[in-house]
C-alpha cells in the first residue's frame, strides 16, 4: 500500500479496511513530503499516530520510501516480502499533488509529478507481476485516478490520465496470469483539506448531497482486493456518489 502519509487520507482508510478484513499490510510513504500534501491527507504528526494505531494489530509495517527514485520499487518489495512473504495485492495510491496551471507549472515540476504518480505506478505493477506466484485469479492491483478536468493542477491531471491508461493496459497484459487490475476515481474526498465552504459547495453540486469520505473509497478497494472482487478487471470505477455524472 503506497501513499500512506497521515491519519486522514484515503490510503490510511484503505489500510484500516484491509486489516479489518484479515490482510497483513506493508504501507509506504515519504515522510519528507507527507506534510506538504494536505490535499492527499499528508500529516507527519498524524503519520506517527497512524503507525502506532495500526502497528498494534501485529500485521502492519510502514516504510519510508521516495518513489521518485526509479530503484525504489524493488527495494519496497524486498521489504514487503521480508515482512510478509509473498505479496498478493498491490494498492498504489501515492500522489504528488501540487497546484500549478498550464502557464505556471515548470518542466521540473511536471517531470516530478510524472515520476511519482505515473512512472512509479508502472514500476510497482511491473515489480509485482515479476514476483507474483499466487494461485490463478488471486492477484490484485488497484490504482487511483482523478476524473478531468482538473483546473490549476495540470501536472497532476496529466499524471493521473497516464495512470488510467496504464491501468487498462496492465489489466489486459496480466489477466491471463490471473491478476486483476482496476482503478478507482474517488471524486472530491475530504481528507482534511476542505474548508467548510468548499465542502458545502461540493455537496450542493453532488447528486448524493455530500462530499466523499476516505472510507467510501476504502470499502471499494477492500472489495476489489477480496476473493469476491476477482471478476472485476480492467475497470476505472467512479466511486464518487454520482459526482462524475455532472461532467
């Protein structure tokens, strides 16, 4: 499970749901960057609290890793296999998410978004596939995307578009091996970054008349990772209370 940077994010909620359902979880995040991402639930103080909370289960391990480094994926899987043995599920939720529109974003920042969000997802899925030796039909990969347009977040938008197409292509390649690959679009989710005014405005627009909660996406991920979710493959699932129907 990548992208774990604090207590309030979607990744933290996914960890809780998977532990509840009997999984053992190796979580990864980058402490140096966690506090700079309130949009994704980043919070270094909350991260320590989360590690203590989930570590009490005896089935949770956390690793600090910079996924902008192309060598990070094999190192992370080495650590996971050392803790767990074979890895049957990959949930890739890491996200570099900094504001910058078309005229503002620098080449370096665009490249950084692509490296962390898109390239790291590719390398993590490839490493998972190389190492996976599970029973046919039991492999799971879940990624996270965001529906366009994303005004003022051009680098983030481009990287998430890349992840969507990467997910669909990986699903086609890995289906014969019994690995299901899907993407989740959680829509506007309050991970602690929304002001009361923003939450009210989004809720007023949503067909469900509320904003997303981290637990909403986590329950879908838990289902996709379960035995019951094995027949779902190659899908981008808009789990957003109907918000995407407004586009």
